[in-house]
C-alpha cells in the first residue's frame, strides 16, 4: 500500500470526525467490522465522507489485514496505547497512523 493512501485516509478520517456527523460510531462497531474483514465496504456505506474510491482491491485487502493484525495484538489497550476510548473513527485514525509509523517507507509500496 502506498503512503499516500494511508495519509489521505488520515486526512479523510480527521475531516469526518471534525464534522461531528459520526460521533455515534463506537469502538465496538469499528472492531466488529475489522473482525469481519469488511471495514472498507462498511466505511463506504457508513462514512461516505471518507473517499476511498481510488483504492485498489489490493489496497483494500492489505488495509483490512493490517488492521486485523493490530486488533489481534492490541484490542483492549486502545486507551492506554493510543488514548482512544470513545469514538470508533478515532480508533481508525489512530490505527491508520500506526500503520504509517510501522512501515519502512524506503520501499516503493
């Protein structure tokens, strides 16, 4: 996945959060869709302000896989590790940022 995909996701999630329209999305709702491996289709429907129309199927697959990996290793530690305890989009924002931080961006992906 390209860095620009993740940083654009961060910008889109931040704008969606700022709108206040999605404050009712809980951590549990986001985690459920990460576990179901349908986070991107769910985002398209539930949070249309997040534009991911230009993501490839490979991007969608990889994003779901890495979110599931973070979930498997850190679910339940959201407040301690990322300071998130209330809003589901804040969790996605924090975990997408984590993906940017974890990646060795010297590669072409």
